[in-house]
């Protein structure tokens, strides 16, 4: 056998071992055809401009929106109920950035960090009061996890866990990171098979995790995407499926966080337009814009 043939065999054997090692993932592609299709269809219903460019979450009769350094609470008609433009009071280490957020039992789960020019540090899992938008407590971050940035956070109430994703690529962006909801203990990480690039938000809905990715070039007017994965109990990795392409937003800018309004049967997606983003930082504006516009797009789910 020549070197090329031997190399192919070695790679195939390694891939086979990797795939069979992952609990809940079959090494036979024919067995996974059902998971390769979108779980839902999405119809754009409306959009609304909001005070915040990072994330959105929903519970009961309220919505919450995060900016890079703000938190806002809205009613279901998008009337502003509360606003916190100084959310970093009470931290023991320096933070300056909030990513996508989630809510559980009227508590906001927030991934905070110190972020500058594509590099994150001082990552924190923070919990805020849903009414006052004030910091209540933080979880200790596991520095040995390999996570280099936190772009989003999601609560899985089914098994009482909290998950974080990373916008920074390479090893950090290939995993999502798991913590115990009650104790804050680090429980490990799960590798994304065929991971999307530039993950911006994460949400848990109906047994699946959904990830937004800023993988379209705004300069070229390319759309960004939504992905879906299922994580089997005890799995070391999971298969990622393309769920939807967002070619129907107002202007191709930067996709951010997401949430599912379970009572209304809707997907809420935060999208920014107008600002030119370089290494995660605004650097000027596109033609026709003199400021950035943040919008939540509301999709009906079927």
C-alpha cells in the first residue's frame, strides 16, 4: 500500500473511533438522516428596535434584552419596564462585556467577561434579578475548561444545567461548556461535530440546543445562520445541523442572541445592522448609516 492509501486508512480509522466514542451518535450516517433536517419551519412575523445589541430572552409576560454593557426589561408589547446601564457593580474582578442571556424563574443568567479586540478574559457566570436587573450572585468559572470567551449562555431546566458558548474559534469555539444550575459546579464540555464558526448565542428549546453563528460576511451581504444539536446524556460530542438561513432580515449585519417564547410558539432573534464589526468591535458604519440599529425579529414556529 502506498503512503496515500495508508494515510486514508489511518484517517478513516481515526474518524470511526471518534464517531463511535460519542454517546448517542451513530457511526453509520444512514442512521442520522432524521437529525440532518431542520426541526421547524420559521415565518417572519415582525421586528422591533430594542435597547441592546447582544441577547434576548423571554419568560411569562416579559422580554429581556442585553447590550454589551446594559440590561433591559420589556413587556410583551415591547414597552420598556426597567433599564440598567451600570450592570457591572458588585464584581470582584474587572468585566466590561455581556453576551447573549437567558432567564429561569425570573432570574437572568448572564455571561460576563472583559472583552477587547477579539480576546476575552475574566469570564463570569452571573445571575441578575429579573425585576430590578441588579446582580445577585456569580458562579466560579473553570479556567481549565479551555474556554477563552463567552458569547452566550443557556439554561436547560430539564436537567438543571447551565451552558456557555464561545465566539472565539479554534478549540474554544468547538465546545459548549456545562455547569450545574444549583451549585455552579463545572460539569465538563461537549465537542461540536462540524462546529459553526463565530458562535454568538445559545438557547435550549424542546430537547435541543440552538446556536446562532455570525458566519456570513456582512461586507458581502451574506446571511448568518441558526444551527441545532441534541446532546445525549453523558455524551462527549454532538452533531450540529443547519436549522435556518436568515436571508429575510432588514439588512445583513451581525447576528447575535436568540430565545424561544414557548407560550407564543415563537423564535426571537437579535440582529444588528449599520455598524461595521472588526474582531467583535464596532469600527465605523456602512453606507447610509450613522449609528447601529439593534432589532429583535420575531418568527412563528411550525
